[in-house]
C-alpha cells in the first residue's frame, strides 16, 4: 500500500447488523489522498468477524483487519469497555491523521474526510475537528439532529471548540472526529481508570484548538446492543461523575475542568437523592463543598437530602 495520509479506526463488536453500512460508508469516501481502514474485531458472538474478514479480502488494498480476543479487555462492573480494541487499533494506525467510526455508526457525506483534512491542512493551530451529526434510533426509525444547531447562525462554516466550550456543554460525535496523530499519544490511556472518548478530546485540547465544521458528516446509532444505549440514567450520571473527577484530578490547574466536575458532581448528588441513596448523597455533598466552598450549595443539598430521608421513612 502507498503512503496513507489518514487512518480510519473502526472498533467493532457484535455489530453484525450494522458493520456493512459502516464500512460501505467509509469506502465511498472521495478523496485526493490515500487512506487506510483499521478494523478491530473484538471476538464478537455473532457474525461480525465473518463479515469483516469478507470485507478485508475484497478490499485488501485499503482495509487492515485485526482480530483480537477479550482476554486483555478492560472491564467496569463486569461490562467490557472496548478500550483494548480501540487502543490497539490506534497503535496500528500509520496516517498523519486519524479518524474514528465505531462499527455501528456510519458516515453520510462522501466528502466528509476530504473536507476535514482540507481544514486541518489549512489550519495548523487546530489539533482536531469534527462535524455535525444525527442520531438514529433503531427502535422507532427516527433521526434527530445534534444539540449544536443554536451555535451555527449567520452561515458560519465552523465553530471553535475550546476548554471553555467543553465546560459550557457541547454535543460531540466521536464518529465524526479527525485528529492529528502527533497531537494524541494513546499511551496516556494507561494512567486513567475510566478512559473513554472524552479523554481524547481533553488531551487534544492541550495541544491546540478544535473545530466543529458546519455540515452533517455522520450518524450515531442507538440500539439495544449499544454500550451507551444500555446504560441506566443513574449509571450515566455515575459514569459522568467518575470521568469528570478523574480528568479534574489529573488537571487541577484547569478551571474549566474543575467547573465541569462540580456540575457533574451536583447532577450525581441529585440522582442519588432521587434514588434514595441518602448516605452516598451526603458524602458527595461534603466532597463538593470542599471543592467549591459554597455554604449555600451545601445547605441546599442537605435540605434536599433531609426531605428525601424523611419521605423515605414514611
């Protein structure tokens, strides 16, 4: 294979129904440069591996297939995180730029990759860029646009993404992400217990700005077998708290990560109160107090906890 400019990382597991759509959408990309597709098949229990082998044979000049087993996979509460699949695929990438698209998502613009590479080639101060996206709910066959519509007024072609943007809240679709390989060292994942997509963005922001380009480049699929689709509301708040805490602890001088953690901690406190985990909510409230030193915030949380406690005892 000739030198490739872009490596597209495709981690997949139990995506029998979706992996063909994903790979077809990538193979349809029209570019003026060479790219490779790094497919990591994580010992699926369905026919995903068989399908991937077929594609790798048909497109041997583009697709590099790696067949993993799950012996070295990272687990959280007995559930695989898929971390090893992604990290090993990333290590195999050879391009100057790396794009990501998990096996149950897909791209919808044949020039997606070309547009993003053109942007990064022309704007060296940016370490990554991504695009608008839609979410497809497999259950009711409905599409929804991302939450970023309000930011794109006056026909803006892109929006800067910084730590401040991240702290205020932004809807990022990892399936649209393209990054400079030199701006992200995958070995950083070893120092984190809860490493996932958001950690990549934080590390990239340390090297330069990001940008969200104003076109829909991909679709994020929600289905019963998806990792995020199966997470309960409480577990979602818990994971958010754990991730934002870990990011803050490792970047204590970053005021925006501190604010993000405080917001996440308050959400998790409220979720614990709603689920009547009184002691947990109490401990978290005290932890948050020592972070922001807000007497008023502590009083409000104690009031909510007390109200929930007495209603629980009735």
